[in-house]
C-alpha cells in the first residue's frame, strides 16, 4: 500500500513555490541585464534554466 506521508509533505514544502518563483525572478534579472551584457545574460539564462530543472527533479521522487 502506498503511503500518503511523502505526498502530504510535498504540499507543505516550499519547493513548488521555488519552482515557479525562480524562473520569474530570473526573467526579471535577465530583462534588467538586457542587451548591455549579452554574454552575462546568456549565462544567467542557462543558470536559471538548470536550477529550475534541478528543483523539478527534486520534486520527482515524492510524486512517484
């Protein structure tokens, strides 16, 4: 029988909030960087994308 405890702890975790907030904060940062520093903007874009992917992967085991 499946235990509901990991699923319940996920609902009270801030991880889903960070999965939504991080790309939004990253988009604001990337917008502020703009065309002034294209290389830094691209590095920030990649870093935010990888960090969001890692956060989503951290949520994967409790869901299954």
